[in-house]
C-alpha cells in the first residue's frame, strides 16, 4: 500500500481522526457527538418505559433508529425532507440499517418492555455518515441502557448488551482497497462497502455495492480484511469514551 | 448437506422451480413474468426516448426501477402504499437495489439519451421477491434494449449490455447455509443475504444481514459459495428465455 | 347492425373473448384473473373476521374494494399513485363503484361481523377495466364467502349472496350503439356508459356520460338494451367459472 | 302521487324553493350563490387567458371544476380535507362530474386558448349539493364567458355556449319516485340518481345507484321522467337569473 | 389626520362598514357572517360534548379554530390547500392566532369537558380577514356557549365568558398611521399590526411587523391608540348583534 | 426588581449566558452555533447565485429561512416532521418570523439576483429558540454576504446590510416582567412576547401573546423596555463575534 494515494495523506488502511464527545446533550438519556474527520453526527438515545402497542405483552423491548441530514450539512444545500413532505429512499435505508445494527447487540428479553429510539442527525457530512452514526449510536445506546438500569426500568444487574457494535466504510478507489472513505474518495469508488462488526469481530451487516465495476471474490476479501481491522480500532474508541 | 432439512424437500443448494414467461405484456417494450416457486413477479421495461432534465446533454442513458407488492400478494393483506400516501422504507430499499443491479450491466454511453423504467410488481410472494425481480427484470430489460435498437433510438449494432445479471437469496437456517429461501425459511433465518451476480460471476451487490445472530467469516464464505452456484443456474434460465 | 364496424371484427352487440381463471392466487380466500379481450384484471377477496371499529356491534358485515392499475398496464407508462403520494380521482371513483356494486348483492346481516376487502389490480388495460373488475370480483367474493362459511365465521347454511352481479360498458361510436368497448373505441365514443346488473337482470348502477355529445332518451334505451343482453352472457361465464 | 309523503309538504314531482343570486362575488369573473331549499352553494368562475401546458397550441380552451364542503356545512362537523392532507373519493367524484357537465355545453374551439376554473363551495348542505352546484355553476360560467368576450380574450361575437345545463337528483323513497331529494329523503332512498340535462332536454350524465335495492327498467324510466321535468324548471330559473 | 388620504374616502381613524349577520347557518350551534367592507368571513362554532383524549379527565374545556380562504375569495384564484395536500404557513399562523384570541376570554373550568371548534372561512377577501374572523368568531362562540348552557352540557348559570374579544388591523401607510387597512392599503404599508383586544380594553395579541421599514416607539404607540379606539367600536357591533 | 425571583439566579433584566461560535460549519458560506444558556441553535446561511423563477429579472435578491428542532432537542422526544409528512403550524410560524426579521435589514437591490437560505436547527432547546435563531442567523447571514461580495456575486463595495438585527423574549411571570425566559419560566408566563430589534434600536417585530391573562398598556411598555435593553447587549455579542 502506498502512503501517497489519499488526498489527506492517510495510508489506505488508516481511519480518519475519530472523536467521540459522550453526553453532548443535556436532554437525552444517552448521547454522543461523533466525528470521523470532518463528518460530525449527533446521536441521541431516548429511553421510554413501555413498547409500541403491537409489541406489548411479549416481555421484550424495542430499539429503533432515525437518521437525517441537516440541509446544509453537505457542500450544496439539500431540501428538507419535512418540507418535501416525504422521506427519501436513502434516508429510509440508512435508518433501517442503524436500527438493525443496534438491535443485533441488545438482549431484548433482558431489556424488558422498554423502547429506545436512536436519533442520528448529521451536522456535517464528508463521507461515512452512516458508519459514524452506528459507532456513535452505540455509545448513546449504552448510556441510555445504563440510565434505564439506574432508574430500575430494567430489572437487571447488568445492562442488556450482548456485545458492542461499530461500523466503517471500505471501498476500491482506482483499483486500490481503502478504509474509511472521505467524500472525495467515495464518489470515485468503483466499489463501496459498509461493514458493521461487533466488538468480538462478528459481522452484523455487509453491504457491498459495485458503483462502477462489478468486483471479484478476492477484492471482496481485501475489503473485509480492512473493515475488520478498522472496527477493532473503533471499538477501542468506544471503550475509551464509555470509560471502561 | 441433508436432503431432508427443507419443508419442500429441496437440498440446501437447490433452487426452487424457476419459470420465466418472456413477453407476458402486450403493452411494454420488454416484459417477463418470473416465478421462483410460488413467488411470482411481473417485470416490465418501458423504453422512452430522452432522459430526465438533470441528465440531458451528457450523451448518456438512464435506467431506474420501481418495486411494489400487490396488497394480497402475501398471506395476510397489506395496506396499499398509495392509500397510505407514502412509500415504506423496504419498498424504497428494494427499488434502489434493483435499479443499481441493472445499471451495473448497462453501457450508459452506448444506450445514449434514452431512459428505461423497470417495474417489478409482486403478484404473489413467498420469499425471494427482490431476487426474482432482478432476474426477471434483466430479461425485460434485454428485450426493451433490443426494441430500442430496432427502432433506431440506440445507434448501435449490438444492444448496450456489458453482461447479464441475476440474483438469489441465501441464508443460515438452524445453523445450515441454504440457497433460495422460501418465506417459511426466511422468517427463521439467523442470517439472510441477497447476492447479485453477473453472468461472468462477478459481484454487483452483497447484502448480508444478521437477523438473529452475528455471523463469522467462514459462514459468509459458505453463503457466497451457494449464491455463486445458484446464479450460474439462473443465468442459464435467462439465456434460455431470451432464446440465445 | 353492421359486422364490419369494429376494428377486431366483432358485431356491435358482441362481447370480447371473456376468460375467468378462478383461484389464481394461492394466498387469497377468493381470487380470479379475468380477461375481457386484452384487458386483464387480477381480483382477490380477503376475508377477515371482524369489522372496522365504527361498524362493530351492529351484527352486520362490510364489503369494500380497491382498484389500481399497474404503471405499465397501459400503452404508455403512468406514474404510480404510491410515488405521487396520492390517489387520483378516477381511481377513487372506480374503487367506490366496485364496492357499491358488490355490496348490492351481499346480505350484510347474514354475513355477520366479517369484512371482505376486494382488490382489483389491472395487469393489462384495453378498455373496460372497471367492468371486468366487477365481473371478476364477484367470482372472488363468492369463493371468499364460501371459505368463511366453511371456516364457520359465517353461521349460515348458504353463502350470504342475494344475487350475482356483473358489469359491461356500452357506448355510442360514430352514432352506433356498441357493447363492451375496447380502448380504441372508448376514446372515440360520443357517449360512454357503464352498467352493473344483477343475475336476475336488475340495475345496480347506471353511469352514462356524454363524452362528446349529449344523448337523447332513445339512445339511452338502446344502450341499456345492449348492456342487459351482455350481462346475461357474463352471468353465464361466472356461473361456469364457479362450477354451478 | 301523494301530497303528504314528504316532510316538507312537497309533492313528489316538486322542486324545493330555488334561488340564484347572480354576481354574488366582487372578485370572480362570474359567480352565483344558489340555493335548493336549505342547500346553499357558492359558485365562482375564474377566467384565465391561456391553457395548461399540456393543452397549449391546439387552439382549444379548458374548463375544469372543484367542489368542496365547508366543514360545518353539515349537521355534524367534518374534518377539512386540507387538514387531512388528501381529498376524499366523494369530493373527487363530484368535482369531475361538475367539470364534465359544464364541458358538455362549451364550444372549446370557440373558447380558444382560455381556461375557466369553476369553484363550487357548499356553504350549507341539505341534500342535492352536487346538482345545485352544476345548476349554479352554469350561471357563473355564462358570466365568465361573457366577461372574456368583452375583454376580447374570446374572439367571437357570441359566447361559446352550445346549450345550457342544469341538474337535479331523483330517487325512490319507500317505493315512490321523487324529485329533488332533501337530506332526510336521500339517506332513506332505495335508489338515488343524479341527472344532468341540457336546456334542450338532452342527457349529459345519468348516474343511478341502487343504495338499498336494485331497480328495474320501469323504475328507471319513472325517475328519468321526473328529472327531465325538473330540469325544465331549473333551466327557467337560470334564464331568469341571467336576464335573458 | 387628512380626510383625503384613503381610496375609499375614510379618515385614518375610521373603520370600514361593519355588518354582523348572526345565526347565518342553520347547522352550527353558533354562527356569524361578518363583513369589514368587502371582506366577508363566515364564522361557525361547533359545540361537542367531550374533549380530545389528551385533555380528558382534567375538568377543563377546549376551544380551537381553523381559518381558510375560498380559492376565489381573492382577486386572482389561489390553489386549494386540500388540492396541494398541505396547509401553508400563513393559514397555520392565522388559525393559531384566532384560537388563542378566543381562548383568552373563555373560562375553561366553567366550560367543563366540552370542545368548541371555530371555523372561519373567508368568502371574499379585501384585507383584514384575520381580524374580521376574530370579531365574528366571538359572536359565533357566544351563541355556541349559550346553546351548550341551554342543553345543560355546561353546568353553569352564566355562559363561561370572561370578557368579549375583537380585533382590528392598523398600519403605517406613506408615513401615516391608519385603522382597518383595506387590501390596497395593506400591500403598501411600511408597518402592519394586528391587535386583539378584549371588551374591557386589555391586549390579547399585539403582532406588529415592519414590512418595509423598521418602526420606532412613537409609531408603535400611535398604532396602539388607533387599534384601541377601533376595538371599542367593534365591541359595540358585537353587543348589538348579540342583542345585549 | 428582585434578584431571587429566577430559578437560575438571574435578575429580571438579565440575559442568560450568550455564546456565538462563528464559522462552526466547514460547508456553509456563513454559520454560527449560538447559545442562550442551554438553548443551542446551529445557524447556516447558504448563498446561491440567482433567484427563484418568480423573482427573476427584477434585479433584486431574496432571503428566506427554515427553522427546525431535532427530535431530542427537548426534554421528551418529539416526532420528526419529515416522518409525520407535514410541517406543523409552530414551525411554519417561526420560519416565517426569522425570514422577515432578516429581510428587514438586507438591501435587496444591493444584494442583486442572489438568494440566501438560512437554516436554523435547534440542537438543544430550553426556551427562546426563535430569538436565539434570529440573533445567530444574523451572524451567519453577514458572513454569507461577505462571501458573496468576495466572490463578486454582489457587485458592491460594502455588504448589502442596512442594519444588524437581534431578538429576545420577554414575559410576565407571576406579575413580574422578565427578560430572556428559560423554558421553566416560559411555561408559567402570563404573557409572552418576542421582540426583534435592529442595531439602531428600531422594532422589526413585536409579537405579544396573552397566554394566561390579557395585559394592559403599562405592562406592554415594561416588556418593551426590557427587550430594547436586552437587544442592545445582544448586538454587542454579534459585533464581537463578527470581529468588528
């Protein structure tokens, strides 16, 4: 791998600078302002006692997520989805991805009939917003679960987490597999993959897309190698942020 | 692998019965009624000379797709999205997947400023609707491109296709990797993956989701093996349907 | 009447070829794929025990219908109403017509507190879609009622049908009254009428519209004569399809 | 026919009191506040030079209509369709009916590339709102056309009207055919029919619906007789209002 | 102040002709058709026993309002908000203003668990529609409360009104403060203010906006003087209309 | 005035701590993250060359604003307006207020045919979000105008600002007029007023509402005194932030 390939001087297997400002919000039960380089996402976790009606009486909890971008988080202003009166396909897709990723590490039985809504609002976007959102949302989620335990809404000694979860994008740019694509890399990528991995190194989601050129099995393998290494580092940032 | 695992008697690496009724519609430039077992999807391809305004003047074409389920395609009736007044996240996600999958095999320069809209309407659903839709849509697309060539909207000797494309679902059910999940298998799968592969065996999309349990690298590899073998067979069905 | 007036060689009092494929769907309690010539409509009847809240406790059932066209059922592609986010006036009007027509032959007291939702999805359109929908929907309805009787949701010896119902369009084209207009005839009609008639020959709906020229009483009478004769034949097709 | 059948003492072939306040609005090019008994509809006709883009260049005009009810025009308050965010089927159906009825008497060629939008807003409802709307809208339309002629947007000596048009409801209540149903009669009617007739006595629309019991040919004939007689009277009211 | 400043010959401190037609509607519990010059607003008050679920059990009532303009109430036709599928900001703002203004004079405890919905529909607009709506709505409200008292839904000897309320617009046109702006004045105003005042002369709402030029404290004072004087006269019209 | 009245120890005429982080966003032409105590609003100004079609050719610019709250900016989570599919009345009202306030200090002729869209997104809410938004938006606006001047989209030596603008809330709580209400004060206020004032001390907006009790002229005067003093201080914060 070459040190000089990337605009910001990173090596191909290097993450951007990651910061996690835990407890950013005074209002939410859990929150984190996460940045992957210039990408900044405010993640809050709202804990509510009880579950939606269609889930009641099963003794299980529910975790869901909503993702959104501020209109001027991007280089040119986008119209608000509230003004357009409908949510676009990309927003839906990412909200669903975040929700599934978090549910994969929550013990719903142990959570009991409680609901956690995760909000991931992109304040500034420079590629990798969905993966930063997942990594930050985990921190917010962990704090909201701890809050629920302290308030005795969760009748458990430990918070109902089976594992931690983080995410990173990988892609092939000019034939070269790379970790954690910034926006300028993302738009040029032949193949783009978002990988969600637990703290123990198991896959939760693998979403690879041939943006410009179909990819073969060995390329897929290289991308997975990069992603697994990257999420090891991201897990460490989460552990540090949570003071564990 | 065991022959007796599956409700319908298939082996774990066996597709359901596949049929492709090419040219089902009298109205569309290309069409196919495809079935994967009891799953039936009507795919039409509508050819329009010209492109959306935001693409005009670039000398390139556009291919897009819309997916929908009839309200009683499923075991219990779903409300229509037209009645609800908005399209759900799952519908958006699948429409986008089909569009990307087809665009991956079209030479947009050679297509010229022409638009193809693919409609995939699920008449009956029993798992695998999105993968059947992609496989059927390719047949409809090929015929619509041929129609455009005959009508001289495409100024080319050959239809502007770089490759063919087909798709299949795979998943892990009770610890066993399986090909082409029917609905009863899909709801019990620990992990579920949709794989879109070109006729030459390259990946276009890999979308794996841990529905119940995160998966490791060797499980991922087994699923990809099954999917690659399955799409070889699906490619043959497409070739036969297209009479090549 | 002249044999040579119509593009497809029919006499003015002749229906197009009618086929009714009863039980087309594996999922619905009742279903029929009906064709009037090239017009094809998939009709399903979904039986649900119980009624909407506003009807509960009255000991009466409810029958309602929804009509929709696939985007490429027509010669040029129409936008989906789900994408537009609202249902057009024509769709509303036809859905309401189908619902009223079927309710006219159901004994709501005998149905008891059960709901039947009829879905009529036009797979291919060539004129007369609303009338084909009514004729096909009756077959689906009859089977769904029979299903409800067998499952003992309906506590009756006989299915709660007062009569059968079918429908046909009639119109005046170049001064000539004609039965069962195909699309090319429909667009040229001076007057267009949809007539819904019971098996016993009573009117359920008479909807005549002067598209191009107001019509007099004798023209109205000729159109009603044609429609009454046509629905006698359609009733026979229904009886045959239902194996009675 | 019996004099004592009806709550308000009318004979079965008698209209309610009809008043037409022509030119009610200071703003519109044509307007009329019409009442059929307690039913009051404000009809305005807005004349615009030019036609919608899809009609331009054909040398023909366009007439369209929108119907709406004030939320407390009825005995119990209805939610506003603007608040619900969508227009109901009934509103769509009636708007379309009014538009078709008026177009039937306008010479679109002579109108030239001009558009008239008719608004019929029900201020108070007591049955027959759609028929009152049509009768009143004709008066507003005639004045708007005259305005367009005076302003020389219409290059014709005479206003481009082929005929006048009015409408009335008829129905069978307790087995008795009746003219111009008030709300209390309408809800009890076995059969309900709205008939739109030109000044020369030709039918524009005949919409009969068996609300409770299918009807036979002789009942249909009785209803048409009543409607034709009623519209003769309504035409006289229009002529008087227009001062001709 | 000059007598010749205004197009309609009014002095700067003079209201337009005000008429209040109390009980205009046969359907509503209270109603008034109010005019401020050519501005005409139909106000109805709908009394319902009970309150929205979120208010139940508190022993208090609820008053809310909706404002709307007929499409051709204005000089050029506006699209209907029901057709656009959403309510505009101005409509929302005015509906909220009317609701707050009326709630300020109702004793919610004395009203008990009853709801009053005020509808203000502008039949013709010539400036000052929101202020006319408030003044007229008070009359409709008073009658609906009296109706509720007579029907014993309100268990009180007197109607639960703390005061009366009326409203007027004021503005600075060409440097001159003026009362009750007509449309031609309103569009030219440098500053525009709507003032809602109780019968006892206390402020309920003061909404001043610098349309063209920021205003100073003395201009604000002049406007408030005019408004307070104007609402004294409007209160007299209300008292007369209510026959007190 | 008493020092001990307020929960946070402020005197009645004291602002909360105000901070303005100018240039918070890397993406927008102008931006500021403003806080009034715990209330935090991210304001961005997006500069676009050109104006909406309906304004083109007049040689004048356009400034508009959109306000929104993050779902968990408040103590309990609110549903997103994008998910609800419509924008609420309060949001509309505040967006319009911000837009008008900024337009009052922009010289539209000097701006030329350029558009500035202001986005004010509330990241955390504790009362006074609309007034903080206006004060912060002015800073973002000033920078965006400076950017436009440097890029020569504005053909002027100076930025086209006539004055600066800031805003503050005032209210009467337990009979005591107070400056800059925090949320706990706002909900208890008898009267609540938002005042927008230019740097020169002229009023742009005065919006006073009797939430619980109508107010008299002297109370109004006390509130205006407080607001005028408060905005003097806010203007100084703006000047400091802009480094002038």
